């Protein structure tokens, strides 16, 4: 069982879901994957299908259009999974608070493990968020 | 009886070696991009993790096919990789000749293709059609290469061809012009066979979301990945031992009985794999399916036909 837990920490595959963010956070997530920050040294790969993923990176407040899709993508990620909310939007809905189009923030809909604050957060913060989430869940 | 035991011992060996080679491949790839890269044992972590995940079978999939296909793919490619390794260890022909090895290695892409189309996902269908196109593009030159080798040495037995190189004391690729052309065509076909980057349109992540693999998750994905790395290893090993069997050059120092020849062959395989898969994967971008098809029917096919013509002429 220990080997399984260790390999889960060592090989988190990321899936990135934009639930209506301004794309600022998404660009920072892309920056995290560049050779400068090199998350592959931690075993992370960005995968294109939620079925392959372990870590769901959620950005943005959940818009009304996005709500059913968000739930569906969350359900498609096989257990055990980790959800990381990236950006202030995904924490509280920040600039969109009070809008009638907003159903979020994400933690109202699915359990969120770690919140990464910032508008947008720096790549270092995102890496730290992923590592913290894995330690918290499997460590 | 003895050969069966050797084949069974080779199974775990091939499993470990193919994952290790994949790890080294990823490390070199990262280093070429000035990154630190994942640890060399990363594929083992991935494999164990995938095996400890939930199994999800999509509602749209025909579940029987969807779940059995990865097992067949992994078994076929590990068996295909074990036959050459076991033949070299045993020092005789184990399990079958070249045609069987090549067809075992072809089973795994076909199985993944069927799995993708049985998942009911439209991207799986796109992956199916692209993989089919590529299969037609690279399979023909590759088989003609093997045909040329067999015309030259009137043998299809794998170990006989390896022995021929030891006997003439030179690499097969350097022995005759016909064999040089065959080796070149074989090497050019390898990236398409293993679907590494310039020819990975059927599994293009950013384009068709992993193609056939899109609905696979958990243990099934682990098996498909294992099948892929086993066939990478098998093809490099096959190419090295058929065309570039380096122990033949250093026969005095590496007697086949001591396992030194095997070790040297594996090291050559590693270097060969880095140059035929990792380097192109790092420096090229993905081609379009039409360009790849045209390339395969222009260059490797011509080379392999030239090679057959030369070997019929006795060169
Ligand atoms: S947190 Fe800021 S950068 Fe990120 S999605 Fe919201 S507004 Fe954009």
C-alpha cells in the first residue's frame, strides 16, 4: 500500500479545466509547464482527457453554462483525485461576485483540496499548490 | 521445454527493461530541452499509480471489447519483445521466426485502435482512421525490408541472421549495399511504428485528445502504455540485433556465453533508441497525416524496393 501512495505522489497527471475564467490563470498554468518551471521533474504531465488525470486544476468562477459540464468532467476523473482551485475567481468568485450568471465558486459544487490565491497566481504558487494537495491527500 | 522456461524468465526482464528505457528516453528528452526532467524510474511510478486507480468503463463503450483489448495488446507486445531477447539468451531460435515477431508487434497498435473505436468517442474514431492510414504507410516498407533480408540470407529465422553477422564479423547494415538500404528503410519506419512525435498524429494530444486512448483510464491505460513502451523496446532491440549487432565486431572480447554480448547489445539498443526516437521527438514537430503518408511511400518504400532489387542481383 505504501508503494501505491508513493507512486500517487510521484506521478500526478494534470487536467486543466477553465470554468469561465478570464484566461489569466490559464496562461499561468501554461507557464508552469514550460521548461523554466519544469513540472515534469515532479512527474506531472498535462493530459488532454479527464480519464487520464489525477489532479483537476480548476480556474474561474463556475458560470451557469459551465455548471453541468464541470460536474461531468469531475465525475470523469477516476478516483483517487485531487482538486486544486487556481486563482481568486476559483476561491471566491472575486471580480464576478454577485453576478447572476455565476453558480460557483467551485467548492460549492465539488470538494476542493487546495486553494491557490492570486490574480493570477505565480507559477511557483501553482506548483506549490499541487505539491501541497498531493501531500495532504496521500502523504 | 527449456525454451519455454527461458521465454517465461524473459517476460519480467522485458517488462523492467522497457519501462527503464522509457524513463531514460524521457530524461534525455528533458535534458535536450534544458530541463531537469522526471526521475528515470518515473514510468514505474506511472504504472503502479495507474494500476491503483478506479476502473471506469464509459456508458457508450461496448464493455467486453473495451476491457479485453488492452490486455491482448500488452501481452502481444511483451511476447514480441521477449522472443528476440530469449533467442539471444538461449543461443537458438526460440518461439518463432521474424514474421511472427513482426506480427506480434503489429497486434498492439491494431488492438489499441479497436479499443479506441469501441469506446464510442468520436476522437477514438478519428484516431482509428489515422492509425489505419499510418499502418498502411509503414507496414509495407517494413515487411519489404524483412523480405530483402530473407532473400539475401535465404532464412527467416531470427537467430540465423544474428549468427550470420557473427560469422562475417561485421554489421549486417555494412555488409552489403542491399542491406544498408534495408537498414535505412527499417530505421525510418521505426518512429511511425512506435508513434513518436513527428508521426504521432494518431495520438496527437493537443489535436485529437490522445485519439484512441481518450476514454481509457486507470489500469487499462496502464496496460496500453506498457504495450507501447514494450513495443518501443522490442523494435529498437530487433533493429539493433538484425542490422547493427555490435557484438559481432568485438567478438573476441564478448563471448556470447558470458552474457557480455547481451549487455553490449542492450547498450547499443539504448543508444540506438535515443537517436531514432528521442532526438527526432525533440527536434521535430508533428507532421500532417498526408505528409507522413507521402514521406513513407516515397522514401522508405523506394529504399526497400531498391534493397530487394539489389539482393536479387546478389549485391
Ligand atoms: S483570478 Fe484573476 S487572472 Fe485568474 S481567472 Fe480570475 S480574474 Fe482572471
